[in-house]
C-alpha cells in the first residue's frame, strides 16, 4: 500500500512531530517548575511526579497538538525542499496531489491519536491532575452553592437555599412534583444530606400530597429517598468539563439541558473543541505543506516563522471564538468550527497556488 517514498515522508513527519513535542514539553516543564516551585516543595515528590507531571504532559501536548503538527510539517518539508528532494520527486513524474498523500496519512494518525487521547485517556488523568492542583497549588473547587433550583426529572423541581459540599448537606430543601401542570405533591425539609449517586437523606421533613379537594400530610425526622440529581449537577467548577470522557460529556450536556441548567457553555465548548481539534490536523498539514514545499530565499527560517505565526494565530483564534459562545453570540458548535472553516479556505488557496507553481 505504501511506497518507499510514502514511508520515508511518514517517518520524517511523525518523527519530527514527536521530536517537537519532546522539545517543547521539556521547556514547558522547566517553566512550570519555576512557576510552581513553592507548591511542589509542599507536596510529596511521588504525588508531584505521578499525579501531576505524568498527567500534565499528555494534557499539554494534546492541547497544543495543532501547533506541534504545523511545526513538524514546516520544519521537515522545508528541509526536504532545501535539499531539493521535493524537486526530485516532482521531476520524476509525481504529482503534487500524490505528494500530499503521505502527509494526509500522517495527519490521520495524529488526528486519531488526538481524538482518542482527548476523548478517553486524558479526562481520567485530569481527575488526578486537577485534584493535585486543588490540593497543593490553587483550590478551584466549588464547595458551596446558594439558591439552587433545577428540574431533576420531568415535572419535578428541586430547590435548596444553600448547599455545603464539605458536609454534603443542603438546607431548606423543597421538591415540587407537578402532574398535568398542577402541583401534585410538595416535600419540604430543613436539611438534606447526599450519600451516593442519587441517594439522599431528608431530615425534619413534611410531605404534602394534593388529591383534588383533599390533602394528605406526612412528616417525620429522617427519610431515605432517591432524587435524580447529585452535587456535581449544580456545583460546577472551572475545569470540570476536562474530567469527563466524550460519552460522559455528551450525556451530562443532554441531562443538564433537560433540567433547564444554563451554566453548561464550557461543557459544550469542550465537547465540540475535541472534534474541531481533530480536523485541525488535516487543515494545518495542508497549509504547512503548501507553504514549505518550495525552496525560498532566506531558507527554512522564513517558513518556520510563517508557520509559527499561523499556528499561534489558529490557537488564539479558537480561544477568541470560544468567548463568543460563552457570551451567547454564537452556539458552541459554530464557535469551535469558525477557525477550521477560515483556515480551510486558506489551505485551499495555498494548496492551489503551490500545486500550480
């Protein structure tokens, strides 16, 4: 299936990609140690290495995968062009389209790896990494909530005046159940304590059931019950979306939408970003190959400079468009795919120009 030339380009591409990751990660680790040295000294060495760095490095590498892809393409293709190897390939009768094929095979390997890592591997690792940073660096957990109201099931509205996640206890709890748009029952409790999953214990409770003209009142000290919601549904921290696999993320978004929760933009952005980053591997590969496949005056440096500018601008552009989704100007889907659409147009223009020259 692959010719010797295909294997040569694929080996060069992926080898340069891995080398770029290792080089930049080494620099990143040094800066990170310098920035968080005081925190690292407080933490056990074992936790710093295995809970933080072992999980941080794949996370960082995957976050900036488009940058590494672009650098790899620009670097090794400029080197091929500088050594007149691409000229020799094209002179032998190989078309520019055929030359692009091994690049796209390599981009497919990177895209698949990027998706699998972001969707299934990195989220569980982020649980340990974020727990470490919350404990030893800066605590970003949300442990308290006030005036919490949500639809926990169709026709069931829950309310708590406040909730303390440290004691797992909510105060002044109300659960209203509606049937045919009429109030069917109301449970009120002074406190409610979370156990596991949907298991709750209500204390000093009163249940009022309405049957047309009759009303039944039940009260007691303690009642174990099942209520289909849990603290993570309303205590949302900044990085919670990074700890969910893609199937979990999709299920969480769908469940929260059904409950009428509005504060899930970051979860939707993360969900669509994972797919957009996968497509970026192909788009940036085409741009990089088109830019650096011809020998230019000034050598490799100009190509690398242009490549860095475009790759950083892509990452910056994706960050900027994500704020559009947070502010409600666009949907998260549109916000995450705007950079890909624009850079796809750039890729097509550059590719046609390079193949025609």
